C-alpha cells in the first residue's frame, strides 16, 4: 500500500497527497473530496501499526471508519484538506466537473508537491498528479482520503436527515434507494436534491 508513495519519495518528492471523493452517485447532498498528506516517517512506521487495516472506505465498517477518521484528524503527522461542492453547484456544472472542483479545493489546502488521485486523470489540479485506478486499495494516502471524505459526507447527510427526516438521509446517504425514491415522489425534492439527476428531474417535472 506504499508503492506509489515510495516511488514519489525516491524522486525527492516529500509532500505526497492522496485524493479521493465521496458522493458522486447520490441523488441528494454534496460531493465531498479529501486530500491527505502524511509525514513519510510516520506513514512508513505505522503501515504495519495503527494504519495496517486502512483501506478503501467502502471495504471498512462504519465503526472502523470512525476509528481511522479520529486517528487521522488528531495526528500532527497528517495534514488534511476537505472540500465540498453543493447540489446546486453540481446542477450548474455537472457531477464530473463538480468532483474535480472539490478535489482541487481540497488539494489547495495541503500544499502538496504531488497528488495521487483515485480513478482517472483529473484536470485542473493545483499540483502535478498521478491517477491510480482502484487507488484506494493500493495507496494508504488515497485510502486515508477516502475515509475522510466518506465520514465527512455521511455526517453531513445525518445533519440533513435531522432537517428533512421524511427522506431517510441517515440511512441511504442520498443514494437512490427504493425508500428514497418513494419519499421523493411523496414529498417532492428538497433544496439539497440534485435536479440535474434523472430521478429527481422526473419528480420535479411532474410537479410543474
């Protein structure tokens, strides 16, 4: 899980950021990106210690995600940037551009020399980058970013659930589950729904 970081360090690049996002697919809520820069000595030391089980957030239980979130955010050896792009902004520029914008905003907070990005190449980042398909399972830095982005967004959706309890955001986090689609048809769209997404657009058009 350190192959890509070690390759960068061997080139004299010290501040290597892992970058990942959460929330590209949901019908509601923001897309959130995180950038995580580890102190190299800490990362090499803890890859077999506290960070041994760190991997793609989708493969980690909520309890373990919370553990890693607290570990990462409380460590002086870890620099973190987090950014969101709202549903309204997603509707204006599309979800792909919104995801890229969130990544750029997160990276701008950590002053990295190189970004390791999960997935395909991302244009317009504030530093050089290397795209790694399934990077959250290959790089501890990207895995850390996936945890930060996922937990941050889940907590945002919990807040939205308290504001709009009828939609069940705490359970499905805005994804298009059957329960969410039923609530959408019964109650219409909230200001946090992505009206450019087809299931939401269909409900909005029907109510017009």
